[in-house]
C-alpha cells in the first residue's frame, strides 16, 4: 500500500474512558497533571502510533464535558476518522448525541463506534447495546459505522480496534488524491515560545506540505512568515506532508501575534480574512426550526467565537457577521452553537466569504441557491464569474464555456458585449479616465483597462489628456513610460510652462523640479546627457507639447485653448494689443512675448509694431465636422 499519513480523534461523553483508551492504543497519556487530578479532559490532547506498515497516525483527544464543547470542536476540523467512544455500562448519553451531531456538522468523513468498558457488562448485554447503537448512529448521522467493543483497562480486543482503524484509513488513502498536492492549510490550536526557536505554533497540517525556509501567509493578519523549524511527532524534520500533527517554528513573529484559530497557508491557498460570511445551512439542521436573527457562537477550523446570525428569507442561506476578521475558505464546514450553551443549532458550509453591496445581494443569493450539494469539487471562481462577469483565468484549470479570454482575465460573453456598449455610450457623452469609468460601473480597474485597450485596438477610442474619448489616432498610452512622465511634469506646470534646467558636470541633467517628479527607477535613464531634451522635442514633434522661445514647453491643448481665447470675438484683420493679450491669457510678460512669437510662427497673427493683426481664426465645431 502507498504510504500515507492521517489524524484521528476520539469523542464521547465525559468519563467514558477516552484518555485511557488512547493510552492503550498509543502508550501515551494525553491528559495533563491538573486534568488527571480532576479526572476530566479540558483541552485538546495529542498522541500518535505506528500502524505497523510504516505509517504514523496522529491521535487527538477532545474534551467530553459540555463546558469544553468549544475546545472539542477545535480538534474536529481536520480529522480523517473519529472514534465515538461509548461506555458499555452507561450506553448512549445526551452528550453522545451532541458530539455526533457536531461531528457531522464539522464534516468528519468517517466514524467508528468504540464501545469501551465492555468488561463491565455481560456478552448478551453487549450484543444488545451494539445493535441499539448501530441503529441510533444511523438514524442520527446517516452513517453506517463499524462497531468495535474493547476494554482499555484490561486491553481486551485492542488489537481488533487497531486493525479497524488501519483498515478504514488505508481505504481512505487508496481512493483519494494525495493531499500533499494542494496548498498547505494548518489551523493553529496551540502557541508557545521555545528557547532557541522563538514562537512555535502547533496544529494539524490538513493538506499540502511544509518545509524549512518556506514563505507562507498567516491569517487573519495576512502577513508573510517564514518557517524556521519543523517537528512532527517529536522528531525534527526538514519537510513534512499532510495529514500530520506538526509544530512549526516561525522566524521573527512575536508570540502575541499568533493565537488559536489563526491559519497558516500559502498565497495559493485562497484563504479569506472575513468579517461577513454567507453560509448554506445543512438540510437536516433546518427540520422544525424557526430561523431568527440572534447572537450565536461559531466554530470553524480551530477558531470559535461569537457572531450575529441573520437568516436570508426563503433560502437555506444565512449571514454570519463577526466583530473581527476570521480566516476561512469556501466550502468549509462550520458549527453554529446556541450562545451560552452546548446546543448545536446548525451545521453549515461556507458559500461566500466577505461582504457585498446590498444592491448585489439578490443576484448573489440566486447564484448561491444554484450551488451543487457537493461543494468539494465546485470552483468558487464560477461564482465570481457569474456575479461580476469576469474572473482571473488562473482560477480555472480548464476554461469554462461562454467566456472570452482578455489578457489575464476571462470575461462572460454576455457581460462583455453589454460592458463594451456601456463604455462606448458613456464616452460618447463625456471623456473619462480609466479610474472614473471603473468607479462608475463598479468594474475592477485592471479589467476596465483591459476593456479600454481592446476598444482602442479596434480604433473605437483613444486616450487624450488622461481621458478616454471616441476616435482613432494617436493615443497617449502608446507613449513610453518616460515620455508619459515628462508630459505629466509639463502639464502640471500649467501656464508657467516648463523650462529644462541647466546641465551640470558631465552633461547630466540637474533640474531639481523634474527629479522630484520622477521615480528613482526612471531618473537614471532620463537624466543622462540630452535624454530629457530628446523626450521634450519628441513630444513636441508628436504635437503633445508646443515649444515657445526660451525654450519653454507648454501642453499643446493648453496652448490651443489660449489661442482660441485670444481670437474669440475677433475678425480677420483686427488688431490686438499686448495689454489685451496678457489680460485674456493671464500670462506675465516673460511668457506673453514667447507665446505671441509662437502664434506668429503658427500663422495666427502678424506683428505690426506693438500690436498683432489677426490672419486667421480657429475652425468652429460645425466647420470641423463639415471638413
């Protein structure tokens, strides 16, 4: 058989012998000294054993008492198999049912019923108990479990229990894709500080693999961390794969910044740190229950805490609202517990992570209502595509139907046609920047840019003065990055114009104004001898800039606006004096004279002593359209 790793857990009513059973199975006592003194497990305990075939099986002992139900749930999320322990002399107890319902709510895939203390009853009583428990477990959970009767105290039938565990785990390993191939996922259940190692967190590596030196993400902070050391079952390792109990030493992470319920994964792990969730309630948990808005407790992964439960009318959906972000994943099972008690209200699966604008909720609820029963194989990117009309292509291994690839995005065909029409209709009425368009239509800015580039390539629009407008021809975004930055510097100067600075030793441009404006990465290329002058001349050649005497550079549109203002209301042959020109343009003498010289060069006016005679007028809009 292919080697595998697995983690199992023991659940059941208090004092039914779980801790002693683990010791008989593994040789390890999981209870702490104070727990042994009171005879009750209060928090998670950990052990392991070899299955006899070279595979190490981790074991989690969870508390049985209802006061520690939240600690119990923290140990259930990652288990491959749970032993539901029932004492032969007491049989089914109220907490047995509570635990079984929690197991199902948390998505535990396999169940094995272990009747302990069988030495305290007769063989006939044991046979009757086995039959009644089988029937009850099937009614409560829908599972058909194996049942093994043992005595942890005497060791009776422990070999049979070992065999039953190994058989179920071996069947799991045989029929499932190795989980090491997925992104790592580890919910933290303990944090401590170790001498020479620093902050250490422990948990069950439920999928993926870890190795020393890995750079990962720690949620909900979404901060980068690096693995400093790894231990698995008290052995130092360089690399370990799922499913396995691990202790992870982190570099330079303060102890106080990690807590139970935090999650360690990678960027590809698609973990969300959310204060809002939409969950789909398990059908069996709805039977006969009237849903109402209320304060509840929620357990998911190793996290538990309070939330506001808001049912969504006429659906199996509900919103959960948390005071602070929690790490979570699409499709993840969770338990909703009545606040202040151990009663399970609902089992549920996460259908949506994050808040959504009220105007879009109805559309989202419709999509969520169409989700398949099995969320394990459903790609949540399909929801994003249906809701937004676009999604990153990298979210799909195989391209879905009825989509168009555009750069790194996939766009729904209907949404694409509609969005193109909306963009073109809007730009026909007013030029807008990409940011303004993205905000107006609620489209992610990278997608808006991709759509605009597509329309530009088809010669429907062009970029002018940072605004998109209808038409073909020169588009400012075709300029190089350096040219765009220089153009922005000139435009920012307005009517003062831009005068290139003097060259220093070695011919290097020393203009402090432009060095402040340009990112350091571009300065070296631009500030070489003549490089800035070349950019300015080229922009003037392309008619983005106008060069006045000096040289002084103006934005071409600003220059044309001032020319139009000077000639407004004039007739060919009229005379304009310098005082009127300065008043109309708002230019000082320093700039007014070079401006007049440029108007003369462009054939608008001719100098006659101290006045300028109008030679021609700008075309009106009607004349331009007729032309």
